[in-house]
C-alpha cells in the first residue's frame, strides 16, 4: 500500500542529498556559463561597498560566481546570507576559508533561517544593492508578499535577481497541478507575481537551456534514480509513497514530453530563467 506523502522541503538533510544527486547527474552543467552570465548581469549602480542579500545560497557554489564578479569591480563587499539548512551553510563557511586571500575584503553575515523568518525578525528594515534568490523562491511562504518586501529593501538603482526553473520542470509542474492541485511556483508564476506585486517595473528575462541525464529514474532499483524522482516531484520517497499508476504517468510524461532520448540516454530539457528587476 502507498505510504503517506511527505513534502521533501520539510526534510532538510534529505532535500540537500537529493539536490546533490541532481547536480551529479547534470544539473551542475547550468553553471558552465555562470562566470559570463554574472559579468553580463551584475552591473550595479553603486560606487562603493555594495550590500548583497543572498537568499537560499546552499553551500555557496553559485554565490562564488557572484562574489568573484563583484570583486572585479569593488574592493569591499557586505554579503548577507539567509539559508535555513545548517549543513550546506557549514560548507559555505569552508568555501570562504578556501578563498581566504581573494575574499578577505568581503564581510559575511550568516542567518540560519528561512527568508520569512529573516524578514519578520527585522531584516525587512535593511537595505541592499543586490538581492538574489537562486532557485529558492519555491520555498517562500506567500511569495508575492516576500517579493514586494524585497523590492522595498532595494536601494535606488538596486537589483533583484531571481533564478527560477522553466523548461521540463515547469512543464511537469503545470501538468501535475492539473491532476493533483499542487502549487509550486515556477517561472511563469514568479513573473506574474512580480508584475502584480511590484510597482511598475521592467523585468529582464533571459532563458538558459541545459540538459541533465535522468535515465536512472527509469530503473526502479536505482538509488540515484529514486532520489532524482523525489527531487523532481518534491516528495520524499516518491516512488514508494505514490500509487503505481501515477508513478508510471510521471515517468512517461518526463520521458515523452520533457526529454530528448539520445543513444539510450534520457536527457531532461531544462531551462533556467533569469529574472532581473532593477529599481530606478
Ligand atoms: C535548489 S537549492 C538552491 C541552492 C543554490 N542557490 C543554487 O542555485 O544552487 C534551494 C535552497 O533554498 C534553501 N531554502 C529552503 N527554504 C528556504 C526559505 N524559506 N528561505 C530561504 N532559503 C530556503 C534550501 O535550504 C536550499 O539551500
């Protein structure tokens, strides 16, 4: 009999394990062009010491591209990180040690909590030149209100930079919403919320396609495959807690509607949307 359904986001350790499995199977390839992307996007209208708010940084692997890009222009940076999971935060602190010479002019301020808690505890009165949320907006409670508060915290000429899933993942969430009424914000919804909640703004959206290999999801005995299915569905133990017919439907949809099959490999056609809002 199917076991009860558990939201993956409530199991921090398991969530991060599954995220790493996704990275190992190709999710990490999205970072191939980050150096150039950051250089193209991160033009801040500030002359010195930018203040940055990083939301849901995980282990800081992506933040390092932000920090290194800003260090090409600025000598002094204030970098505030809001991340509820302690294990990746410790990895982030180790990453800082590995950059000890290059990053010694960066002042870090870590908050081990979610963004809603940070804002409620006084964070909303802080001001920043750059606020970024890379693949973390999915976890904001009342995302519209959070986005509106974040926009209000931007200094003049500041930038809100959100990375959010589109492509295959978005297609599956939209399909799943039709059959199971589950809400999980993706690119269209974040764009809609931003247009509705933020004062008349201009949004720049850049789509960045890449693929990851989900072949192992189709082998029910594969540990990695089952972890990827958990992540894709944001459910812990998805295969065992979901009725067989639904699992089969999901697998067919992922393969036939969201992937390209090449030499027996099933390549998930992912897209990251970069949504950039500048405060003028
Ligand atoms: C998909 S990972 C993204 C990590 C990294 N930013 C990246 O792009 O690779 C999502 C991150 O958001 C964090 N997170 C979960 N709930 C959050 C919340 N309420 N506020 C802020 N971050 C949250 C998770 O712990 C995790 O590190």
